[in-house]
């Protein structure tokens, strides 16, 4: 990234860098990832217990119901809890999966990130929408920074993929 985030950013700079990288990689709007972080309110090292005997881990409060999925990818519960970028990348990956399942209804996909139980889903979706509006209004410079930095990184990633593909010779 070339420029620094604006000083009025609602999230720590370390989270911002992770948001940009994860959003570019998973092709998810960075403002939605930032909003989820604001709503979830987790921090590095946070483990929040739930009524259903699962835990939510780290900044994006990744639920331990996904433990097996992440272990298969080589991501431990300790990393999800204590490494901001791993946690944000994992949460962004989950969000990308929900968005892919509901391409015509992104708000419902956002609600699915939290719960597919209608009661909890609706409450969460409403909270995310309210915080999204707040992010766009009160932190417009931050939102613009996220968008521009993510687009810039995504372009660099795409050009590297193109270079790699163009420089790969077919095997005999």
C-alpha cells in the first residue's frame, strides 16, 4: 500500500492492512469486512463463549463450529485466536463462501456469516446494515482508502497471475 490510512480510522492500522489483503484475495468488499469487524468487536486473544457451547475467536469472532475446516487448511484455533491477519483472512473466506451461495442477496449472506437461525440472522443483519451506513458516513475517508488500496492490490495480484500464466510453458 502506498498511502497510510486516514487518522480517523475506526479500526487499528494492523487490521486495516489485513482487511485490504484478505479483501483483495477473496474479492470481498473491504467495507463489509471492516463493518463485520466493528460489529463483532473481538480483539486478538479474545475467546467468547456461546450458549450453544461453541466459542468465537479473535477479531472477527470465528466460531469454533468451523474448527475442522480451518484445521484441514493448517490453521489452528490458537492462530485464529491470536493472529489478527489469520483471523481476518479466515473470516473473509467464510464471508466469501456465504456471498458465493447468495450472489443476488449479499445482505442475507452477511447475516449467514453470523447465524442461519432466522431470529439471530435478522438481528445481526440489521446491526451490520446500521454499522455499514455509519462507516460510509462517518468514516468516508477510511472507506475510500480501503476501496482504493484493495483495488490497487487486486490489480497487482491479477497482473502477477497473468505474468505467471504467460511465462508458464506447456509441458511436453
